[in-house]
C-alpha cells in the first residue's frame, strides 16, 4: 500500500469545484441549446453538432492533457485548463455573436479536457490509500451537483439575459476556481517515470484493473444519460407533465450525488469491496431501468431513485480502483483514458436505447441496456475479486 500525506479538506475543495465547473458548464448550456437552434430539419442537425462539440473535444484531448499532467505535474495543467475555460467563455461574451457559439463550446471542452483529468489525478495523489473512496465520492458528488444545477440555473440565466450572461457566469466561475486553486492547491512535482513504449501503454490499458472499472464507469454514465433523456419520455407516456418529469430527473441526479460520498466511505472502512460495490451498483441501475415499465408515476420515481443509487455506488468505487491500481507516475494518463470510456458511455447508452426503442418500443430499449449492465456486473465480480493479484496496471513499467 502506498502511503501519502493526508491532505486537508480545504486543499481538496478547489479540485472538487473544478469537477463542478466542467459538469455545470456542460449541462447548463446543453439543456438550453434546443431553444436557440429550433426543432426541425437542419436545425436539429445544428443542435446535434453543438451538443457534440464539448464532449468531442474532451474525448480527443483528455488522454493528451492527462499525459502532459504526468510529464510536467498536474497543477499547471489544472490551472491552465481553468484559465482557458474562463478565456473561452469571456471571448464569447466579448464577441457578442451567437455564430461563435460552436467555437466557444469546443474551446470550453478543450479546456475541460485539461483540468478534469488533472483534478482527478491530484485528488488521488493528495489522498492516502485508505481514503481514496471518500475523496472520489466527494469529487463525484460535486460533479453531480453541477449536473443537477446546470439545467436549472443555466435556463434561468438565459431567461434573464441570454447566453451572454450564462457565459459570463461560467467565465467568472472558472476564474474564481483557478484563483482558489492557485492559492490553496500545492505543487505536485512529476514523479520519476521509466520509458514507456506503445506496447507498455496497450498492456496497461488492456489490463482487467483498467478495462473492468472503465467499462463499469461507462455503463453508469450511460444509464445516467438514458435516465435523464428517456425518463421524461416514459413520464409523458404515463401522463406526467414536463414539470413533474423534470423534478424526477433532478431526484435521480440528487440521489447519485448523496450516495457517492457514503459509498466511498464504506469502501475505505472495508464495508464494501470494489467488485461487490460496482456489481451491486450496476445491478441496481439495471433494475431501475426495468422498473420504468411499471404503470403510473410510482414506477418512474422508483426507477429514478434506483438509477441514482446505482450510479452513486459505481462512480467513486470505479475511480478509486483505477487510482489505486495505476502507477502514480502515469495517473493523469490513466484518468484521461478512463474518461474516454465515460464519454463513450454517455453517448452510447442513449444511442443503444434509442435504436432498440425505435424498432421495438421504449421498454425493450431499456431492457437491452439493463442486460448489458448485468453482463458488466458479472464480469466485475469475477475479474475484480482478485484484482490485487499481479496485474500490468498495478506495476510501473520497466
């Protein structure tokens, strides 16, 4: 077990706030883009492209910035990303031209691709091994708060004074977190690294201690995206209005945020193992998907709560497992690569459900995703149960 000095809570808070910035920045704008583009023909294509720009930048650049954080230390990458996010947001305000929205979104996504893996790497390095679950639980809770508040506050700001006000708030928030982190977060020197070949990288990223938790994180992100996107559809089928379905979706996100720190603490004190917790979380989420089919509003509410509980279990345990089973000198690279899995789950979950639902109905679409979650849960039980055995990701390359 690697022993590291325990960071004070005030040292970690700016890192949690960085997680809030990327989640709030993504969802505060995405939830309101439909009102800007419209809902027919080429307008829907424009909406899809605008939605994809932020996540697309993250998928392309997170491993790059994660590797850079390992090379030069995570703090400058964290601060540079936050400052870049603030500049991208402020530039849109100064341009005062909606036509620049796409470029601004890509620039924000590129900046988030820098500070997000750097923040998670610093959370791990500043936290002892016996507190990794709690730290990542709190980090995930702050991100969940950003996902929850983003559509609500973003919509309110746009309603008050348009996109310029929202981007101004985002820029100010990122700048404030950057200043906070510059004062509070210590410098972490890059750790000595041995030479890494492409074969070494593929061996690490192909190990069970990387693939299984990353697949679980992708599944939990996918089911969260499906819950946010399709629960309103199911609610409408049951005669519920948008206000009620919106409240139910908020219940899902809030439940996930509340569960994560508790799941992390349970892991740290040995009450739950990574294999058991991840499998249980995926299983609960799968049951939640099936529960949507229960007639009436009760089924929708129960489904949202179960999905939230499942996501809240998987997220901190998956990240804590990755952090503890990755060479510390390659932690940024590991986290950046794992984030790609989450982004693919975020996109793949709704695509899978939508494709099946289009051919056989929403209930079967949700069942299809539930089956996949069940399979990943079984793999987690079998593969992570012996994760402490020799595994390429657990050792430094030679």
